[in-house]
């Protein structure tokens, strides 16, 4: 018995001695490899940023792929994989030259044919790409490093399109991958970007691991949005998807993660007192809320009824309900966002001054007589669910017989494609939002497209003048002239009301104080960040 | 006995068949379209049609069902619409965390609930009995997420004893595994403890009124011997039954627990797949869940023969 006790004692003593050693060993391991642990806004479900527009796949794309051109903080196109571009005097021929040192993750060099194949695939899926190809006569590689794009007629957005910062971003892929049908996912992730995707470590729904690409040669300029040097200062980036915001917050407080991409606004106060946490707005452009009426169904097939919505809405009501903290939102009448190059307040008065009497008058003039109005409420997206309830209340206040139909977002995305009348399962209103990176241009902002049932986005606005002005904008290369066109366009938009902008808000991110070099940008980038 | 087991296993095939048809129809008749999710918010209608074609979603329902069934017979549950990975691979990846959490929960629950139930029955009408019943009512009434957040606040944020979230496979060490699994298992086990404790109390109380218990007492047997060897053993059948039925409760609770503690298990895989209408994953998971349920019931039925020698199949 005694000897058994002695054995137990010695085992415990050995364990007591071994435990700190093991901890020290673990500590050494941790310090040997610099790991940036990120809680992303969503789970990475698929890996092809051309196949899907999901922002999480776009963010994945920025880690493993690279772009030819990238936008800087003034939204100006800058060379990224390119050494230079030259434009012919007539503006019809663009000659692009790749920079030195570009290699795919399998070690092979990046060549001009890869770029041509990648642009062709992207253009089959992206709206700006499709528009670019409408103007394109030919796109060919003339040597290993040079390719030439020849236009049929002048087009002002060639560089902006190739440098598009948000989905679908024209990421460069190896020719064999880029030849995949754009409606199928690429079979392998072979990029040339600053990180390499570790497929074996990928657990969908939980974890994604990116290793530093030691062969990547960053540009020498400082990082600025997607442009400049992508200098990687960690060995590994781990995305740990945590679906529950409260758990994410607790994990950040406990130091189990370093960076939380999208903080739920209601949890900001709970973290503000923690000296180890920085809460910051990383995306300076923000997000714009859209109340989308169906232009095919009464009463919103009548422009006066849609104008009534402008008078009915007060942005502050929405923003207080869905965001809360006044530091994180602003009222903004501009269709192309405030504080962007195309920001203008022209025509926005009806939106910025709530007037129920005017709203009721316009509804009456539109012939509205108490018919049921169907509002689709996506209950699984808190921001949109809240905005739907605010709209429902406002509609009731101006005398509209509103029926709120609760559903999940997947169901809503199917229902909104229905063009049928309300009595046959159609709809009148839904809400969504769009980030500044997508909304700040008349071409990439899908909500202002007024191409009728054939071409416009769900809700199907139809107005030739809007389409003509968008076309003029796309052909114009001079920023000042573009601004003049946008003023005319916005004036017309407030007459037609393709959607009602219910405000602009800024998504906060949170990270631990041991991080430095976090970049301000509409897309979260993970280069330049140091884990101290 | 062996013939019975074989008969029961064979009987699961039509059950699974009915489940398969029901699930398939239910999913495909529910509104929602994975093609619209894939295509993104700004997709053109023709892009959505093209994606639907690629995914085979434009085929008539009976052809889609036939294709799925044919692949299933070959052991292929299909490919996830979104991740492009085989469903069997995705389920395998998530199986261990869920199984380990369920097992730990059951072990903890039985270890706490059975002694509590026996104690309450033995001390019937006293403050001990009432305390156990108050605990049981609380276990039923307090939602899992409340218990979970309270434990995270206490043990992770304030005391810093346990990690907030995540899962460590048991293969990477017992201690790291236990550090991650203990809070989810306790949170999930609360309802289970309450359920088993109540049934144990009721069953043991019933047995304690039997003549043979009185005889045992009259013979002067020790209380613990009477309780464990005579009362508990004879009260075991309803307790084991409720443990089996509780597996269904467990499956439901797993979804919330896995979300709160960020455990990459089958519960979260199910919810994610439903929200995105990833049909192959949902179909595969429902088959796995129903298979587990049928198997657990079979095991319980077989266990009766060991617990009660009068039962013969």
C-alpha cells in the first residue's frame, strides 16, 4: 500500500514538474510561428471568387490570388501585377505589361496568356466585365509578358473594371484553371497571391488556413486599399468561423482570436472598456441600406407611389433600430454613397425630410386604395429583419395595408425572382444592403440599373433615361465630366426611385492591441498586419 | 435473439427508405434555391438558370430522386453544392466532435442524474427530494444557451480556467479534449439530467413499494444493497428507455450548443446546409441522424433482455 502511495506521489511530482515544461514548450512553439487568428464575417463555403459573388470568397481570393490592377484609397486604379499600361492616342488600344517576379503557387511563371484567360472567364460572370467585353474588339497576348485589349469604341471604365475591388473581382488564375467553365468551380486553388491556401487544413464551417507565400514579391509602394505592397508579416492566417457573435466577442476578450472582422453593433459597448481591444471602422466607405419596391406590381408600379416611400422614410429611424450607436451611422441622400468621388446631394430633399402628409397625398394620386402590400422580412439577417419592421410600421402610418411575411434569406432570394402579382405569390417590397465598394459607381451599383424586366435587378425598374445616362458615364473617362453626368443621373433616380436608400452605416471591426498595421479598406486585407 | 437482431436491422431498411423519400420531397418542395445563393445578389436571371442546369436542379423531381438514390446505393451521398466536397467527407469531418460531445454528455448526465433520482426516491418527501426536484425543474426550464453563456462568463472570462470555444480532438490529448468539451457537455446535459433524474426517482419509488423490497428490509439488508442491487436494477428498464428517447433531445440540443461553443459538429453543418439549401448535405445528414436513432432504439431493445430476464425476443 505504502509503495503504491509512493508511486502515486512520484507520478504526481513528475507531472507537476513536466506540466510547466510542457507549457513552456507550447509557448516556444507559439512564438516560433506567427499566427494571425481571424473570426471572419461568414464561413468560407466555396473557393472560386469568379463562380460566386460571396464576400467571404472574395476575401479568400485576395489572400491567394492577385489582381492586375488595384484601387488605392482615392479609388484610383494602380498597377498591381502589372509593371505598366499604355493607352493609344485614340483611346482604343490598351497595352498591359506584367511585372517581373510573378509566380504561381506551383512555381511556374505568370504569363500574359494566364491574364487573358482569367479576364475572359471573369467577364462571363461579372456585370462590369460583361460591359467591358461589349466594348471589346479583341483581347490577346502578344508576348509572355504583354497583352493587348482593343476596343470597338472608346470606353471610360477599362482600368476601373480590371481593378474592380469588390465581387466579382478579376483575380488572376493560371490558364488551365481559368479555362474552367465560369459556371463551375475551379478544381484547384492555384494563385499567385501573398498566401497559399492549405487545402488539407480546411474544415468547411470551422477553419481555413493560409500559409505565407515565401516566393511572393510585393510591390515597393506602401499598401493603400488593394494597391501597393502586399507585405506579409505573419507565417499563417487562420480563419476561425464562429457563428455566434457573443461567443466571438468572448473569444476575442479571452485572447483566443486576434481579429473580429464584423462586430455586432450591440456588442460594441461590452468591449469598449477592455484595454486590450481596439474597436475601429476598417471600411471607410460603409454600407448602404436599400428598400426595394417591385416596379411591376401595384401600387409601386406607379412612380408617385415610389416617391411616397421617399417622403415616408426617415433614415435615422432605420439606423437607430439596426445599428444603434450614432458614431456608426450617418444620414446620407446620395445614391452613390457619401464621401465618395460621386457624392452629391442633388435631388435628395424628399428623402431627407420626412413628410407623412405628402406621402399619403402621393399614394392617393397613385390610385392606392388599401390593397394588400406584401413586405418580405428575412428573419435570419438581423439588420434586414429590423429594417423590414421599421418600414412596415411607417407604411401603416401612411395608411398602407401591409402584410409582413417572415422567411429566411434563402427563401426570400427565390421569392424575389417572382414577377407574378401579389395575389399569385408575388411581392411588393424587400430590403437589402450593399457595401460602398459596390454602390459607389453607377455601373457596379446594381440597384440603379433600370433595364426593365430583361436586364434590371430584382424589382425591375424600367427607365430609358437612366440607362442612357449610365451608358454616357461608362464612355466618359474624365472624372469631372463623369460627375456632371452623375448629377443628372441622380436627379432622375429621385424621380424614378429604383430603390429608397435608408441610410449609410459603418461596420466596426475589433482586434487585440497586439496587432499593428491593420489596413483601412472596404475589403479586409491580412497583409501588412504584424502580431506582436 | 440473433434472428431478432437481424430482423430488426433488416426492418431499418424500409424505415430509412421512407425517411429518404419524405426528406427529399420536403426539401425540394420548400421554397428556396441554392442557385440564387450561389449566383449572388446581383446575378442575372440567365446566370441563375445556367447554375440550376449545372446542378441538375431543372430535372424533374423523380429523376433527381432516382439519381440520388442510385448514388446512395453505391455508397455515394453526393457532392456539396457549395463546397464541392463529398458529403461523406464533410460528415466524417464533423462526426467526431458531435459523437464525443454526445457521449460525454450522456456519461455526465447519467453519472449525475441516476444517483440524484435514487437519492430523491429514497429520501422521498424530505428536503433532499424537494431540492432534487427543484434542480430538475430548473434543468428543464433554463434554456441551454443561458447555461452556456453563464458558464463561459464564469469559467472562461472571469476565472480563465477553460477556453471559450473550439474543439480539440481526443487524439491530441485527453486534457485539451476535456478542457474544450466539459462546458458544452454540461450545458447540453442539463435537460438530460433533469429528465433522467425524474424518471429514475419515479421508477425507484415504484419499486421501493414492492413486496420483495419490504422482505429485503425485513431480512436486515443494508440500505445501499437494497437500493442498488434490488431497487435500481428492477427500475432500470424505464430509465434505459428514457435515456434512449433522450438521444432525440440531444440531437436537437446539439445545434444550439455547437453554435455557442463553436464546435464544428453535425448540428452546425445541418443548420448551415438548411439555410443555404445545400440539398445533398441535408439529405445525407437526415439519413445519418435517422440511422443513429434507429440503431439506438435497437440497442435499447436488446438491453432489455439483459436488464430483465423475463423479456425474450
